[in-house]
C-alpha cells in the first residue's frame, strides 16, 4: 500500500471545478471518489485533515467533515485514530501492490493454434545446424511456400518478392526505417494498432490520420487526405482491422490503390490479421491483387505485411514482407542495422505451418468463434448500456461505453487484477475515451472473471451501488 501524503493544496489541484448543481459536500465527496477510482489518488494515500483542507479551500469545516463522512460510509476512506484518513477501495479487494494474478484483457494474443504441437514433431530441426542458422531474407523453401500461397490467392508472386521477418511488428519497423525520410508524412488509421504509430514516428514520420469505425472507413476522407497531403506512405489494416474489426470493401481498395498511385504514396498493407475470418461471407484475397489490374505493369504496387502471430502463434515471431524485388533489395540491405536475420529453426517450422494452413486456420476460426460468442454474451448480460459490436473476425471487440471513462476504468480494473488498454492508446491525440478494446483471446474462465470485474468496476465508476458477487464463481462458463 502506498503511504504518501497528499497536501491540501495538491488535493484541491486534483479536485478542480465542482458540480454546482449539487450540495458542496456531496460534490466534493464524489470528486474525491472518482480520483481514487481512476488511480490518481493511489490507495493508501493519506488525505489532508478536515481542518487543513477547510482552511486551504476557504470552506467551512462542517462541509469537509460531511464530505469525508460520505467517503468513509462508502469505504473510500479509512480513518484511524492518530494516523488520519487514507484513500481506500470498497469491497476489500486487494490494491495493485497485493494483487496476485492478472487477467489479461490488454493483449490480443491467442494461444497456439490447435494442431501446432503435432507439427513440432514432424519437422526435422537438425537441418538448421547445417549452415549459419539465420539469414537476412529467409530460407528459399519458406519464401517459396509463402509466394505460392499469394499466387494461389490471385496475386502472382515469386520467392524473390518475399522477405522473412521476425513478426509483423519487425516488418513495420523495418519498412518505416528504410522508406521514411525525416519529416515525411505518413497516413495511418485512427484508431490504429499503436505500435505501428510508434514505429512510424520513431522513423521520423509526421503522422496524419483517417478515421475508421466498426462500420468501416470514411473513403471520401481517406482519398481526400491522400490527394491533398500526398503522404510518402500510408499504413492500412484492411482486414479485421485492429482494434475495430472492420473490413474494407473490395471497391474501396481499388479507389485507394488508384489514388495512392497518382499521389506517389507507397501503400503499406498490414495483413497480420487477414486470416482471422470467423464469418465474413466474402474473401477478397490479398489487397495488392487489385493493383495488378490498375497499375501499369512494372510499377511497384503496395507493400504487404504478413505474420503467423495471430493466426498460428505469436511465440514463433515469424512474419514476412511481400514487395517488388527492388524494395525487397533495399530492405535486405537496411536490415543489419537493426538485426542480423531470422533464425532457421523457426523458419523450418513455419514452412510446415504454411503448407498446413487451411487445416490450422479452420481450428483458429473455431476458437475465435466460440470466444467471440462467450465474450459478447457476457458483456450483453452484465453491461447492457455498452454498445458491443459484432466483428466478422479479428481478435477483439471495440466496445463503446455509455460515457467517456475508458482511462478511469482501465486504471481501476488494473488495481483489481484485470489488465486493459484504454481507448486513447489507439489514437494519436487522446481521443476514444468512450471506447475500450476487449480481446476475446483469453481462456473462457478468464473472460468470465474479467467481465465480472468490468461490470462491478463500471457500476462503481457510474456511482451505482457496487455489484457484489453472491454466488461462487463457476469455472468453465458455457
Ligand atoms: C495489425 C497488427 N500488425 C502487426 C502486429 C504485430 O504482429 P507480430 O506479433 O507478428 O509482430 C499486430 C499485433 O497485435 C497487429 O495487430
């Protein structure tokens, strides 16, 4: 427990303006309660004495005493003779320091796909010992099966157009560092996958955004930004977009490729999530497929990023880039500044995985379908005021709260053993306080526990009486 002390002046600074429509003591108690709930006053912090706060605020002591009493009555303040009043959380749940197990709703990381274990047994890893054991562009055999899959899906590709990377994030960072010159502008979606934003900024890009919702892209806006700003690069996630789960319509893809070509913008299409189709009734194949029809032959076309992290297992750290041979050449040349190559062992396994993809993806789909259903049902039942989307795929629900308090919810849940990422983390300007990304990748028992914590915390944040758990927790809901 923290044992720091908050001065009257510091507390008044945190409190700010009070709601004038309420009695002063009530408004004051409410404000302090919210500060404790969202973690800005840490549990265990000693608050100033009533007398000190009254003097500093220029209010009567009776008002402050009444406010503190409200907080004591609702278990947000514990007062002990001789040691003053300390911030607390009701219901006796442990604070951050004493919490033991965290439920993870922060990372959208699914477990290894069913069937992966068997593949380990089939691969002869000894081959990896024959050579150096790592390489800059990737094993020819692996690049060949990846290229074949693109060709089969309508995008003719040679192994020379593929570079194997250590995951999708590595691919994004390498592309950003190689292709972005300082102060180039780069277009990204908002909300977006936050580490892509980080990588582009670190490479020196000036980032501009175009909106995406669970309903999709604002195509007019996107084309307008491409035409007026002419960004050097545009990073887009057109299939089961992270975090919204939206998919871009085929005709929208055509417009974007055409406009980007005219403006000289390099499209970087992240298909890390593209194989996570649960029940989208169409499959448009790789985005870059459309470029073949539109672009003059010989032009470079979009750069595509792929990864096995979400569809198979993140522990492989295996992804790739598909691009023109000249872009691949530049990336291979630039790579040693950051790393010296992908390990052969992972590549040997990946080759076997890509050969077995249809079977493995069917397993992944079943997992995602079940987990999406469970999380949606739990949320609908326990948080009926929230707007729960129904994405056709991906790993999470970009959920709309009934009031903007995503950061407060996140910090309070963290104190109760539930890790979350608040909506603003997916923006570049602090927007999306009304949203929270809820991945459905955790085990079912954790989804169940996590939603209970969400519901109880939200009730408290909203000023309702906390929902206390009456019945023992059942493991293995549904
Ligand atoms: C859109 C997108 N791209 C890339 C990544 C990173 O993938 P990897 O684990 O392969 O580095 C993620 C991970 O969440 C993602 O959502």
